[in-house]
């Protein structure tokens, strides 16, 4: 005996863009489905508005389901589901690391790197954190503030991640001979190049490059990589099982 199986309602998924601040504090966002669907989808009943609750502890790729808000194909009794998929947008200062940690970069002067410092650092939620270190801070060194990263649960039942601070040391561009003479005795001896065979070495010239130029070069390379990406792009569709 043959049985006729109706196909499952078709489900639709689309990205819900969320900032790192919104992941940190939680938020409520509205999505207009009329702006997402094309003419064919609207003919299949796709449209309306949905309210997405992004709770603390959510992460990239998590899904917020809305039953009965998808499309209704011919011969089906009900609309399929719609799913909002969390997609985290890049932040100017804070970067997500290890899923739960926040990484930020902070600039200090050469004097502060050598002699220690006390700074106010504004956290992602606007809180001012007072950080102090009495010891030298090497360039690109990272210090950790425990449990000041991303929440890991909506109710705070699990400890949050950590805040990681990477320090960039701003060096003076030019020192005059008097300044060099004053600073030199206070620092460890400089590395002296041993005697070398002029026939076996190649003298080269080093040119300065700004961090802005280097960042622009990396951004250009990232853009080129994105152009070559053949992965799946939103919005996408799938059938429920």
C-alpha cells in the first residue's frame, strides 16, 4: 500500500546583524520580513515583522526560530518557519576571542611602557576601568582582566569571559643627539654588530611604513580573499526534516 507524504513546509533563514555591544548587554531587535523576501516569496505568503530577543550569552550562528513565519508552498496546509541567525558585526575597538573573551588594543607612551602607568580604559558598556601597572610593559604584550569579557549565560549563572588588553607602545619618531646621550646610560647596552666580512653581507636600507598604510594593505588582502569566497551566503533556504 502506497502512502502519500506531503513535503514539509519550507523554512527560511536570514542573518540578524548584532553588534558586540548588543551581545554583551542583550537587546531586542525587529526584523522586517517584507524587506528580505523577493516577489516570488511574497506570493508564497512570506512577510510581516518579527521581534528578535538577543539574550546575554548568545554567540555567532545561534538561531532564533519563528514558527509559521516562513513561506507556504502550493499544496501545503501551513507556512513553514522563519529563523533569524545571529551574525556579529565587527567592532572598531573590541574583538571576540576564544568565543568568550574580548580583546582590545590600548596605546601607551615609551615612558609609560618603561616606568609603568595608570590609565582609565572605557569598557564596551561604557564603564571606566582603572588599570595600573608599576612594571615595564613590552610592546604587544597582553594583560588579562578576569571576568570582564562576554557573558556566557543570560542570568549570570556561569562566569563571563576575560577582557584581554594588547598594549601598543608609541615610540618617539626622532631623538636629537642630546636626548640620546641622556637616555643611553639609563638603558641596557645596545647590541653591537660583530666584525663581518664585507664580501659576505649585503647592506640594505629600511624604509618607514605607518600603521595606517599597513592596515590598508591588510584590508586590501582581506577584500581580495572575500572576492574569492565561494561559500554559502544569506539569505539561504532549507527544508525541515
